[in-house]
C-alpha cells in the first residue's frame, strides 16, 4: 500500500519508524512542513489552514491511507483532514486513548494540543473515571529540531515539565507530540520505574496493520525504507541531515509547495 504521513518536522519520523516495524511491506510518503515549524504554538485558524493544504497535497499523491503523525494537527484539525481526504485517515490521539488502562494519566504535549484538551476528552470517552493531567512543553520541539538532545539544558527543561505530572502520582505518561518519542531513552531514564511510557504511534500502527491486513490481497507488497519518499516545504538538505540522526541514512528529500497544487519543485 502507498501510505502518506505528515508532521511539521522530524517528529513524525518516530511514527514512521513504528509503522515500518509493524507494517514494513509498504510505500511511505513523508511530508514535513518545515517552512512553518513549529505547529505547537500556532492558532486554531493557522492549523486548520495548514491541515487543508496538506490534505489537498496528499489528495494528489495517489495514497491509500493518510497517517496524521502530528498531535497538534490531530487535536485541532482532524475533522478538516478527514473532510478533505478521500482515503482512510489514522490518528494518534484516539488510537492511544483507546488503549489506556491506568487510572491516573499524564500527557506531555505542545501548548496548542494541551489547550484543546484532546487527550483528556478522548481518554474520558473510553474510561470516564480516569484522572488526566496535561502539561504543555513549548521548549522541547525547537530543541529536538535543533538536535540539542544530549545537553544538560534539555534535561533540565524536560524534568521541569515532568515534575507537575509526577507530583500528581501518574501511573502512565503519554508522549503527546511525535517529537518526544525521539528522546524516549531520556524519559525511560528519568521516570520512576512504576510509570508506564506510552507512545501513541504504537496504537496507531496496530490499527493500521489491521486495515492493511484486511486489504492485503488487493495490493502489491513492497519493501521498507527504500520505498520511503521524503518531502519538505523548505531546506531539503537541512532536513536530510537532521533525519539521518534518526534513520541512520541520508534520505533523498524533495522540496514541495503546499500552495501551488502540491507539485514537486
């Protein structure tokens, strides 16, 4: 199958890697809207406009399903994506919420995602008595995009965001931005052993696998990362260099415009 997924930057690579692990025999189109990074501090109107442009671009790419690998877009404009897509749409938030078993749940996310309370509302739909606390983390995405992940600074910043959640004695922690799983080893190291770490991409991948398995006979099986194509809205070389850190290869990256019929430049 030909699968599209998008994020504002490298964060969605965490979703891509999870999906490839579980659903390897497919073709992947990854779009990073690097010209407008980060999404997590944008207004609702800005995110809705971006979502409309992205879904239009993917509508011209002959994909079989679209994966919303950006929590902020998922929280604010999933309805826009679905309205403008002619293929099944898979999202992170409801996928993750449907798997929650713990009674006290913390969520780390961007300010825009937290403002919507999308994770709280989705979790309560499945488990109404759950206590959910969401923590905005405005500094993490820019630091991860700058590949500033081994410094004392990011450690101090992340611990600052975690502290209010740990004080509420959470049983599980949702990484509610696709950038955050890129620093999973850090969270594993600093979290108490009794706190379960949840990457929403795992639940999304399971849903996607069920969909693919139901359609397998209709599609030609493909190979994994060699069939991944990467597109950005600015500075392809810079994205390729950053992506190598997470993919261990320099991907070929093409520049696209989301305002001009989605044509490759």
